[in-house]
C-alpha cells in the first residue's frame, strides 16, 4: 500500500505563525519579547518610523482628589510615562505617585495595553507619603554629601600648602642644616588642626573614601615631622657655635678699639692741659713768691726801721 507523506498537523510553523520582515527566511524574523502570562509577541520597536506604523492613542481619565483630569497618551506607553504626564498639572512628582487601575497599584515599568488600559479607562492618583519622605531624605543626604565634599576639598588645599613646607624642611634637615625646632612644632600643630577638621566630616561612599585618603596623608606628614625633629636635634651645632664665637670676638675687638680711641683722646687732652696749664701756674707761683719775698723784706725793713727808729738816733747824751 502506497502511503503518501503528509505534513503533520499541530506543529508550529514559523512561516504561518509569525510574519517575517522582508521575506520568509527564519533568520530575518522580527525580534520577539515575552509578555506577562508567557505570551510571546513581536518586540516593540520604539525607534521605528511612526509614519509607517500608526500607533493608536487613547484618552484616559485620572481622578486626583476631587479633580478629574483627561490625558491623551499612546496605548503602548507605560504607567511611568503617564505619571510624568500627570506630574505637571497635579504638581505631584512622578516618583511620589501611585496610579491605581482596577483597584490595583501599577508599577511604572508596566505597559498600559498589557494592564488592559483602553480608551476611556479611569485611573486613580494617590500620593505616596513614604516616597515623599524618601525623596526628602535623599535630597538632604545629597546636600550633606555636597557640603562634606566641599569641606574635604578645602582641607585638601590647606594640606597641599603644608606639604610644601614639610618638603622644604625635610630638604634642609636631610642636607645637614639645622632648623629652628619651633618651625617643626608649629607645622605639626597646624596639621593636627586639619586632622580634627577631617574627623568632623561625616559621609558615606565617595565622601568616606576621600576623607580616609586625606587622614592617611596628614598622618604621614606628621610622622615625617617627628622624624625630622629627632634628626634635627642630632645635627652638630659646632658651626653655629663657631659663628657665634667669631661674632663675639669681632664685637670685643671693636669695643677694644673704641676704648683705646677714647683713652688715646683722653691722654691727648691731658697732655694738652699739662702743656698749657703748668707754665701759667709756675709763673703765678714765681710772681707770688717774688712779691711775697719783696713784701716780706719791705715789711721787715719797715718794721725794723719803725721799731728801731728811736734807737737809731745818736745818743747825744753819751757825747756830752
């Protein structure tokens, strides 16, 4: 018995079940996507030319409080698209909205036609209080994070300035030059102040990472300064002492020269006085002596003459 081969029935045939694009070759089938309830349909092509494929629009009514609002939207749009459309007239942010259709809240990524929204369908808009609180906390956290990042940036700029000073002091000390210990201590104190400021910065994520990097950086500079203090104290201070001794010798030599000059000037004044005053004094003494001697002689003769005046007369009685 000759049996003719017949094509089995009930077998899925791509050519009959799915419309091919540009031909019947299976490799050129339109892309597909899985819909809810396991339905395999042709994938939506958003970038396709809307003039070639007309997408129907629908009019939906959204009840918000005592207001009823009408919106025209594509039937293939999502509930998230409808929320953005509703946000402007209602003033409710799309992330704070709950759209209820058939007594069930719909997610933003769900498509209207998939959920059964048709032309003239009614939806209810309810504000999501928890979402509003979440957005407020998120905005507050973002503001705190921006402030924390700004504070860290300012601290970083200050640490950059101190880093240059640390490098300069390290170069001098490692080169064998002794620096003032006060400079090292002041720099350590300023870096500790920046470390305290970093401890006051609070934040997560990027803020926490940047704060940790700056803390490690400041601690590294402080450790470097501690090592420099120890090394600076061990540097030989002999050159400095020699300079001080040399300076002291120069000062003493200058003082001696000044004293010698003063003494020499005084000696010259003394010799000048002796050269001028002594002859005058001798002349006065000579004149005084002569006048005194003359007065003495004159006074003596006069006295003698006065006292012996009677006796000097001739005693005429003796001749009588």
